[in-house]
C-alpha cells in the first residue's frame, strides 16, 4: 500500500528588505537619541566647568578689589576714578573670558537721598557698588557670570569738596527714557564715565570735583537722536566756533546737585524732491517806461495765442483805462503803444470781452457827469475805434451811481453788460443789451436780483451760455439755432451778511430759474461772508462760481457748479480750493475753463507772509486735477501781487495765461506768465539745498562773524538732490525743518509749506518747486 506523499513548504532564513530598513531606522533613532544625550551631557559638563571657572576668577578679582584702598576702587579714566581696568581678557585652564568691571557710587536712603526736597543728603556718595561680569569667549551659549559687591569707606563719607551731577533723559513727550548711555568727560580733573539711564530716565554721577563748565555730557541710544552739552569755542576760524553755547558744558559746585535734562527720541526720515512746472518767464504787459501805477488787470482771449489785456492806469496823473494786445507765444505786444480808452479822469473797474469777429468791448466807470456811469467802447483788435468814442450805458436812473460793470459778448457782435446800481438803495444788479453798432436795445434795463429793498447787491459778473439754443422757426425737425441766454453772479447782503447769488436770464434779462440761487450749499458757511464772485460756463452749459469765503479763518477760496436748467448745485458740498495752511488768507479768485471742463483757479495767497499769486486746477466733477498749488508769481523780493486773472488759449495745448498787478519795481505794473503743460511737474536734478532745523545750540555775539546775533543751529547741512531730483535724509531728530535752495536755483513753493514739522519715528515727504 502506497502512502500519500505530503510536500512540506520550505522557508529561507533571513529578513526581507523592508524588515531590514525598519530595523536600521529603529537603531538609528536609538543611537541619535543616545548621541544627543551624550553631546548634551558633554555640553552640560563644559558649561558647568566654564561657569565654575568664571565664578572662581570673578571671586578672586573681587577679593583683589577688597584689598584695595577705598579711593583706588574705580575704573581708570572713569567715574569714580581708580586703578581698575574696565575690560580685561582672562585666560585660565585653556578657557578665555572677557571680564568687565563697573564701579558706581550709591546714594543709600538710610541717611537720606540727594533728591529729598526737604532734607537732601549733602554727601550722597555713601558707598561704591562694584559689578564684575565674565563672559566665556569659547562657549558663547553660556550666560555671563555677574558678581556684585559693595564697598564702604572706613568712616562716614565726608568729602566736602565734591558735588553731584544728575542727568534726566526724556523723549519728545517728556516721558522718561531708560537704557540711554550718558557719557561724561572732563580733561581736568580727568573723568571719562558712562552709565545707563534707569527706569526714571535718571543717571547720577556722585563725588565729582568742582569745575566751571568743564563736564561735557553726551546722551545716546540706538535708533534715537542724540543730545549733548557744548564747549565754549572762541575761535571764529574753528569749525566748532560757539562763543555762547546752549546748553554749555555742565558745572559742578561743592555740596550741590547740578541737574540737566536732555530730550532724545526715535529718529525720522525727511525726503525731498525737487521739481518744476513749465511756467514761462514773466513779462510786463504795460509798455510805458514811467513809474506810475497800473492796477486791476483783466484779460480776454482774442484768437489762438493772442490775448487782450485791460487795466486801470495812472501814467498821466489821472486814472484812465488802457489796453494792449499780446502774442503770448513769443511775448510781443500787438500795438506800438498801450491804447488809452478815453481821456476822461477818474476811471475805474475795467472790463473786457471779445465778440465772434475778434472785436473788443472795453468797459469802465467814470464820473464825467457828476455821478458814476458805465461806459463801453468797441474797437477792432488792431486798436481801431468802431464806435467813434465811448458810449454811456443807457439807464433810467441817470442821477444814480452805476458801478462795477462786467461785459460779455453775445452770439452775434453785440454784448450784454451788468452793473450794480444805487437808484433804489445801496445797490441792485441790472443788465442792458447793446448791438454791434452801439445801440442799447432794452428800453428798460432788467433788474436781475430778487433781493428785498434795503440790502446791497454789488460786484456782478455776466457770461453767455454758449450752449443755449432753440428750434429754428419753420425749420426741419431737430434743427436748432443759438440764442442769447446769460448767467449773472453777484455779491448779496439780503441775509444780513454777504453771500454769493446767481441767476439765469434770457435775452432781455428775464429770469429762467424760479429764484436767485445762493452759491454756497454748506451749512457751515451760513452766517459767514462770501465775496469776490467769479463766473464761467462749462462746455455742458453748467455755470461754475468761485468766491472768497471766511467760514474757516481769514479767508479761503470755494467753488460750486450748478445744473443749467434748474440751478441746482451739482457738487454735494462746496469745493475748497488749494492746500494753503490754516490761518492764512486766500482772496481775489479768478477762474477759467479748458475744453474738457477742467477748471483753472487762481487767487492771492499770503501763506509766504506777503500776497502772492497761486493757482491750481480741478476736474469738472470737483475733484483735484493737480495735487498741489502752484506759485505763479516768482518775485523773490517780497513785493505784493494783487488782482489775478486767467484765460485759456485756443491753441490746442490748453495753455493757461495768468495776469496780475505787481509792485516789485516800486510801483504797480501788470505782469503775465503762461503755463504750458497744465500743471505737469518734472524732476529737477542736482539741486543744492540747505536743510535747517529750528533747534539751536548757541549764538554769535555782537560784532562777531558771521553777522551779529545769528543763531547756531543744531542741524544745518548742505545737501544735493540726485539725478532724479530726490534726496532722503535719515536719522533726523524731531524738529521743524526749513529748506533753502542754493544758487543757481530759487525755491518757488513747497508742498507741504515750509517750515514743516518732522515728528519722532516718522517720515515726511516735501516737494520743492524750484526755478
């Protein structure tokens, strides 16, 4: 019988690859842990040995100090002075340490403190505290060993020929600064000591020998400004010449405490950028060579780059209205001599406009009839009289005064003129129309204001709405033709204070809005004074009014836009113009519009201490187009400028022309300048500037060079902007800084205005507009 055969599977001895890898990993983890423990143990032993050795060295050094005479316990050259070295390198048992020794006097409260206001300690240097610190050079991870001990004199402290110096360190807000290094030096007696200010910002230097202005003090801290005393230097040729330092080096008086406070704070950064607009050089508009006054300039565009100027002139020892045409592109006059409108004396308030054929309307007031009347003259742009002399504006109140005229051309070759008239009370606003040949077409001039009797309305302006049109009678559907409709703005006291009002009227002066519209919409302006109304019409037909407003201070310039059909204000709030500092005065605005509804605003501004002409530009929606104000008048003499005006050329470039009255030559002249790029600023490289803080460290005495009584500034440095017109100055102390451009450059204006405050731990960017 055959038994079945059973095959028993066999197994090879050993580990699989996976099992081997797992085993190796486990062994590695175990050995790594054991190695870490081993290394840690070795390091612990090394650290322990290092600390033990350092402690032994320190104790021996302290024992050596204990065997010294009390007067010898001090750091050589420090305070208290002695024979000990401040820093030593000690090597022992193949280990190297840096050993630092400091010694301080201690004022113990047991016998009173030197700062006690009732009974101060006369001898506050009660004992000395010695600190020895050892840091391993080999094992940097070991914390330093610090040993401290106190050493008292053999008897009661009684050095009655000594005094105390107490230094307070504070920041810009008067808060104590701890951790500041206070370094005191003196050549005779020799003192060179440094201590850190405590949590109260205080540092005491006890038992100093008396000396008059002999102790020089410097206070520093990382990242902070520095402060110090200053040594008397009587040599005018010295770079540190300072005959009257403030603060001067400290004096020590026997038995007294000299206290001195230093202010330091985190440093700041000042960045300057030098830029320039493209204003043309200025020119004098009036061509006379005399020294009489020319004032009250007005302008209007003739065509292209030709501008007609009008002004009031005293060259013949009487006030007359004059005009002159200029090609502003090359700054050449169009006429050989300025054109006198009329020889009658006592003329004032010139006004000027140009019709569609470049004929000029020139208006003014004079008193040739015993009262003030408005006159108009029309001439061709070459100066040829078209009416054979001036024509008095026709009114039904010949005995009353008509003043402050303003003229605008109509759709043909006639005009509309407005004025304020006192026939009924202190003044109302009236309008009259005149055709091309000088005939006044309204039998009864139209009263524009709706104010109650007894209030004054003055200083009107009128502009034609060039978008006004009507359907052509008998024409095709949708066919229109232009008509004459006008906006009038004026100053109005109907509410008890002066406001600006405006109205829209038709060709005969009848109102198209239900009521006169008050210009300002802000409640904050109610009760304040608004004057100097200026009026223009945008391409949409919406009127824009600017005015002088004292709601905030002595005066700002505000602006508002109104909807053509209803008179409703377009901007939700009145638009404040410019970036003048609070408390300065802005007045006498003038405005002009570009073809894309941007608005140029110019005004008189006293931010620099004297009246200057400034300008800015805003968009049609009331937002800023320029983020800065431009100083238009560049006279550096400090002379006054007044009565600016502005027009925009029809040259396809948007060139802006400014005019103003200017007193720089001793008498008043009419000046003008153009701005060619609508306010674009370009960098001006390599401009040398002096940056000067307001803090001083002394002064020059009478009779000493430089000029008498000049202050010596703590910071006054010459710098230069780089190839991109940039200059960044870091590490500056908080202060109020001014900047002076150096030859051949002059500073026209800055944004923000200078001097400007630089706060601690801050950055300030200043844009310098230079010429």
